């Protein structure tokens, strides 16, 4: 798990900030921010409240006290549609597992039905540069599609791909917070979830 200072540095870069602007927008003096970034102290609850809207994360995340699953505002940099990937600018809330730092990933909104990824349309797809077996976004046959890498073979719908170019590895997929709540509500109404 990363430290407060590492998280702050990464979030400052992720949000295209500098220390002076962060100090101005959060109301926290520059020398105090430097102490936090140097891991000489953790932010107080009040400082966490001041930093969280500016850096797009919960104060508990900055202090390293987040729950097993925490809520983060992730920047969706790209959107996958039928014709491929297009640039987007959106900040969306979703649940992230504690072992992940959300700023380590490129995030796209996945808008297609695909046997390779049965998650609902509109899922957030977190992409990294890993080379492990698993789900990948690849260029194939003039389109950006999902494929599964197994033992150095790229498969799509059970068929081997020979001509493809890897774009990114899919680390994990999440619904955004609104869709998560809607899904839970539907399950409660249908009696599929006991509360």
C-alpha cells in the first residue's frame, strides 16, 4: 500500500496540480503540504476534508485509513464505443479495492456487449501495462476488441487470434457508483439480497 506522501504526489500529478495551486485551493499552507508529502505526518481529519474535494479522493484514503473498498473519483480518459476508442473528459465515482491506487490506471467507459466481458454496458474498465494472462484490449480486424491471453496465445470467443496489436491489459472492471446502487436496489426489490 502506498504512503500518504506517495498518494499525494500521484494525485497532484493525476489532477494536473502543483503545490502552490493545491495550497491555494485547499487552504492548507505550503509548508504543511510539504510535511505531508514528505511523509513526516498524516493529514488531520480537517485537512483530509480540505484536500479530498480538491484531489478527488476521500480523506481516509490520504491518511491510509480507507476501508476494504473505498469510493474514488476516477478520471475516465477514454470511452470505448462500437467504432473504437474516443477521448472523453469525465470524473466518475466508483468503488476501488484497497490494494489498488486508482491513479495507477488508465480508465475507459466500456459501452459494448461482448462475450469476453459479460459485465453490463457502461462499466468502467481499469487498464494497465501488465503482461500477465487475462483480459486485454487489442486492435483486431480494424476494431478495438477484448481478447483473453492464455499461455502466450490471444483468444477471442474461443478462437485464436493471429493478427492483433495489444493496447492495454484489463486489470479489473467496476460499475460506477450510480450503477452499483441501482443494481443493489434492483436485487433488494427482487428479494435476491437480504438486508
